[in-house]
């Protein structure tokens, strides 16, 4: 069907660990006691929502993986 590079598995595992770690810490910037703050501006809302941070984290981790993979295989 299609091939998945071996390193992608490690990126996915690291992403899940980072997601659980952030959820476990529950920073006040993203959480209000035990609930996720809503996205937006105003009282009780945040621009840095948990979902948005996870999407950004996924892009950054995949980009770093691609750079490392390209350098390892002498494409850069």
C-alpha cells in the first residue's frame, strides 16, 4: 500500500508522550482547574488552547524529524 519510514514511529510515540505530559502538568495558560479553557479572547478563554498547542507541536516535531532524516541520508 504505502511505506512508512521507521523514524515516524518514534515521532508518534514521542508526540503521544509529550501530549500526555502537557495534559498531566495542566498549565494555567491552557487549563482552568481540570477543564480545558476555550479558545478566544476574554475572561476564561485563552489563545493558547491545548488543541492548538498539540497541532503546532505535531508540525514542529515532524519538521525536525524531516530535517534529521534528510541530513542523515545526505539530501541536504
